[in-house]
């Protein structure tokens, strides 16, 4: 089994995705599957892995490679192939996670905001899966990392207590929605208050906001828009909130953006989001990697099912700015991104024409995505293979991989 398995991967079309050829996902999906790009479709996510909601399929013959895969669900899934060949995972992965990939690898192309959401920890995920298996498809947690391909914008976590106080002073519509008592509790906090008290007050305030009546939210946003028209200067956050309101009119998630850190990543920068951390992706294209799960709890900026009480009760309520990952240099062509999770790491490789580099063997499996360019690849001493944009390859555990020539490649590994 010491060779690559080429994969045909799944695409998701959601209304927040980028349209047609503007979407990085569309470009990758088209060459990976052999299916043309529909200029009217919103291509949102490209899934690489074993999750049943978006399985990858093993390319078993040259005929499959030439003809492509048309997304009809036929063929051998990567999950079933691994079940028949469990040793490709390596002994450590088999011991920790059983006979499945511990990670799910995606590319996202975001044209408008995704929902304000969080992903449950393992205990909550199990309970939700047992009680609502039609909504929560698995019992796993979903820590994740987003690595920017283009400039990428997101809302992540809660602002500092000082910034939150400024919001309560400067945005009267929020005070009207939550009530004076809840606002005053936060405004009276000081540097001597312990962390648990601060988090409790913020939790009460946020829960009150997210539970506000829809008519009250609509009225508050109407007042906000009218007030903004009279201002000579508009802040960056006010501009963002106005944009979100145009995307999701009368949605409480628009106002919730004032509570959250507004992050702009440059290509090659990444951020990590653990279980129970509030976030919403806003715009751009990114690599996303996570534990193998599709559990999402939503409370705003979405027409989908919301569970406000569960989301508000589960959050960590950590305050302040997030750390941005720049990656550590493995060599002059490869940067490694190592989040504080066991399930995965991501390598980003940009290889100039004529250059070569080696990915050292590791104890777990890997998935390689060629994001741009073309070149050659070889595993151990095996014959070289031609690779180009859209190629996705599964590499078994303990495989040394050498790449040659001009490619922009991402590797996700256990």
C-alpha cells in the first residue's frame, strides 16, 4: 500500500459561496472531477476526507482519472478503502482514533457571511448526537484551523472588556435591546474583578442580546441605520455591521458582531478555533482543517436552524484578541502550522520552477492538495507521477514524499 491514492472529492453549494469562476472551490472542483463550472452556481466548500456528509472517492483506474468523477456517489469511498486497508493509518492513529481519518480537510470560498456559530466539545457533541441525530450527524468535537489562501475576514471570539464597554456606551441600540440592568452590570466591571465574574456578566449580556424579540431587533437595526446616516465618520466595525445588515436584514447576528473580534488574515496566516469558541467567517478563500465532524450550533446570520440557548450556554467567553499563526519554517519552501489539537497539522508548500523538496515521513496518514501549478511527485523510491492543480492524493503513514517543480501545495497530516 506504499503508494498514493488519487481522490475525487465532494463539493458543497451553499448560498454564501462564491459564484462560478470567482470561487477557488469551483476551480479546484472542476479539474478534480472533470465537470465544468456553472457560472450561476455558488461553490462554497471542497471536502477531502472520509466524513459521510461529503465523502472522497478513490480513483481506481486510469480510465477514472481520464473521465473524471461526476459526483454521482458511485465508486469506492476513501472511508471504505481505509476500512479494508487499516494499516495505511499507522499504529498510532489506529490506537487513538480507530479505523478512520482523525481529520477533515476543506477549501472554503466565502462571498457572504457564514452563520455566527460554535462547535461543541466531545461531551456536548455526544449528547446532541444522541438526542438529535438528524441534526448533529456525529458525536465528535470539531476544533478547526483556517489558513488564508486569499485575504480572509472573520469574526472570532469576544472583544476585550474595555472594548465591550465602549460598545455599550457608543451603540445605544444595544442597551435598548438588552436592558439597562444587564448593560450596567458589565459597565461596572473593573480590573479587580476576577475572570469568572467577568465571564458570567458577559454571558448574561450576550444571552440577553441573542434572545431578543425579532421585532425589537428589527427596530434596533432601523434606528442604527438612521443614526449612522447622520454621522460624519463611520468606524470599521460600523461599516462591517452595515454590510452584514444588507446580507441578513433584521437578524440579531448583525448586532452580535459588535461583541466579536474582527480579524483580517493575509495569505499564509491562520487562526485556530477550539471547541465552544464563537466565530463567523465573512469573506475570502481559505484552507480549513478540523477534527472529523460536521457539528455546528448556530444562533445568527443564517436561515438555518438556530439553537440560541445551547450556543449561549456552551461558549467559553474568553475575551480579547486572538493569536494569528504565521507558521514555522520547515525549509525554504515549506511552512508548518501546528494547532493545539492532536488530530492534525497543515504544511503549506510553495515550490518554484526547477526546485524540489521533501516531506519527511510521519507516523500518520496525509492528504495532499495541489492548489496551483504543476509538477512531479514521488513516494519513497517509487515512480514519479505528474501532478497539477486540483489533484488530491492520500499518502499512507510512514511515507516520505518528494515534490519537484512549480506547485502550490497543502498537506494535512495527523
